[in-house]
C-alpha cells in the first residue's frame, strides 16, 4: 500500500493533471507501474495485489483524470491481462505501453457467423509457412475493428482433433495486407461493430500467444477478463446507469408511487452489484478472474437493461424522441451520455448487453456448471475431430 501511494504522489507531483495531456499522463502512469499494479515490474505494474488497483483508480478519478478504459476497453480490459499471462516479455513490452496510452486501440476477433456463443466451433484457419502463419476466414461483431491497430484472434490450426484442441491464439496487426473491415449498422444508427475478413493475412510466429493447439486456454483468459471488464468494474456508489435514472426521476412529471418503489429496488440492486464486484476484486489474488466474472457480467447486463427501461417509462412520450439515425462509426464503445436526449440511444444500446461478451444463457450455464457443480449440457461434438462435426 505504501509503495502504491508513494508512486501516486510522485505521478501527481511530476505530472500535474491540469498541465499534462492525457496521453502523456497515461504514459507516466504506466512507467511508474500504476497501469495494472499486479503486473510485473517493467510491464506497467508493481507486482502487488490487484486489489490495490482500486486505490489508484479512485485517486485518479478524484483528480479528474480521463478514463482510458472507455477509449480502449478491449485492450486495457482484456488484451492486457492476456498478454501479461501468455506473451513473451519482449512482445508484452512492445505492446502494453501504447495500449495503455491509447496510441493503439485493440479489438477481439473471436466470434464468427457460425461460431458465436460456441467460440470453439470457429473455422477461420491458420496454416504455418516457415516462421509465419497465413490466416484466412471471417470474424463478426468485432467492436472497434475500424479504429483498431491490434487484434486478438483465435484460428484453427489442426482440424483433425476435437475442436478445443485444434486452435491457436495470435496477435494480429490490423494494418496487415489482406485485412478487410466492414461496418455492421446497429439499431442505434451507429456502427461500432464490424465484420472482418482475413484474406491470406501473414502473422509472424513471434506474435503467437501460448503453444500451438493451446489457443483455447489462452482464450479463456481473455473471456474471463472480458466478462469482468463489461460488468465487474467498481464504480462510486450511485454512479452509472442508476445515476441517470435518479436524474430523470428528479425531473419527471410522470412519476408515481409505483415508479418510486421500482426505483428504490433498482438502486438497491445496483448497490448490491457494486458491493459484489468489490468483494470479487478483493478475492482476486492472481489477477485473472474465475467464474465470478460471469456473475458480474450477467448481473450487469440484465440490471442495466431494466434501469434504462425504467427511465424510458418515466420519460413517457419524450422517450420516443431520437436525435438521428445517421450511420456513424464511433471511435469508442457504447454511448457517451451528454444530455437526456441520449437516453433513448442508450436504451437501444443496452439491448446488446445480454448478448455481447457471452449471452446471459451462456453465463447461466457457466455458473451452473462451474460454481454450483450441476451436470453440463450434452456435448455430442466434444470428443470427435472438428473436421468430422456436421456443419451448417
């Protein structure tokens, strides 16, 4: 604790936020080991408990430091722990700092048209050619691919073994020849998601994470951190979606005693969820979460949807107003809340919460099997070669 506080004092003294650009501040934060405090020294960390990360986060929030997670959520929330766990020191050293400063935005290339919740069914292939791999296939629902410099991709390297055993994990430069990114327009009118085509894209073997054929193990690290990054962040009491509901309640002429009771229940649920996330973060000693990430993601997704549905009911006819359906390709994920006029867009965007990062149904399966110890669903393709599994 003392080391973290000493480093924080040094950071804020030598790089005063009011006189330092966000990128320069984030760079200094990384160099002092305050990016991810549980990471090794030299990789943006101090090798201390991940629970101390909240000390850093709360201190910098109070000083008004811009949130780089909001700018680069996939890199900082998912790519960083995957690199720290599975990449060589050389590769991690090259990629982590520009990730944290948001010089390089990251994306995740897992889902495919025929491999969504069942990621292990993916068919994008990687064939070895000397010291390189040639990637061919299609990925879909890739957030921020249109602005990403780097991506995390899992591809099939051996179709002759069961699906989980034949995948390998790579880091891919999105500016490589043969990478094509196409927008997917959402019902908000925006296109933060994309489909990505790989047309004989060459990746150096030095950008492989983990052993050949062990990509599923690496992907699990990414997926567990994805669920925490979506729903497991610890925020101040009464912040986030519930704060917007409280503002609408204060301004509404449409409120009833029934609305009041519903708002109180939602506030209590939001606080329970926040406290649960604090407990999970304090119990997370090794840095990478376990099944508790699925608890956080499931609770966040469904609560967020209920809160914004409530705000729409309070707005009444005003909730039908919509600023514009013009398609834009934002350079951030989600919706920036600027005024009450953005609430209908946030309500529509929240519909994706129970799909992205693993559907709520998949989260319940994970909790049933890995936490409660219930029998798993029948998996008829688990032990047969992927090449022999019937395809659509």
